[in-house]
């Protein structure tokens, strides 16, 4: 397996708490960039991102269009924008049609990131009440990346993790604590 160059995370209902748990436990020397889609209402404020950033050892911020993806940063999709990865390691934001009734869509992020990073991508599906992320996680697996799903038994909403498990041959089904430990072990400086 190649070193992980990027991590993508998708979550929906109950996701802010799950994301907080993970992101607040990443070490200060965590080098792998993380890109996140959290389903929110189009009018949502980003106060929760600021709260997580204040408690985190890494930089957590709302993604900007054409921003360079940097080590030690977590990029959150803005409300009502798809978050994509471009081949030049920059972020692209899009107002294209909703996918799985969602914008941002987990599938859109996962599929674009898998095209760019291939075997060097880890995809994580967390709690949620729909099936967004299942197709994208399948695509990550097909491209040779690592696929992780939050254990549905501990998820606030099990539908999204269960759909991801059904659709892809998931590499790992982990608790939130297990996901944090996986990420810590994967923290290898990428050149």
C-alpha cells in the first residue's frame, strides 16, 4: 500500500459531533490533508467550524475555491457548494446540480479525490440518514484506495454507514476511536 496523501470524510445527520471527536484528537504533527463534506442546510453558518478549529491541533477551515491543499489542514465544504479536488492539488467549489439530494455531496468529493489520488487516498463515511457516500466509497475502493466506515452500531444515524458497507467492499469498519487511531498510524510525511 502506498502512503496516504489525502483523507476524505463524509457525514450527515449526527456528523458534527463525530467530526469533532475525530478532528480534535489529531496530533499537531498530523501532515495528511483532510477534506470533509458535512451535509448542512444551505443557509448554515460556519460557527461550528470555528469551534472545532479552536479545539484542534490542526487547522480546520471552510474551503475556498482554487485554494492549494496543504499538509496539516482540514477543509470543510461550504454550505450549498460541492467540494472537489483538482489535479493540481487545489480545491474546486461548484454549484452544479445536487447529487443524492445533497450539495455538497459526499459522492462528488470522493469521486474527484479518487481520480486525483488513487491508491494514496483514504475515504471515511460517518453517521448519516441517507446513502450519500456509498457510491463514492465504492469508487475509492475500485481505484485502490483505503475505505473506512464508522461502525453503524455506534453511529448516531446508521443508514449512511450501512449503505456504504453494502455498496463497497469496505476495508475497515471502526469506532470513532478506531478511526482516530488509524489516522494517527497513517500520519507519514508525504513528499
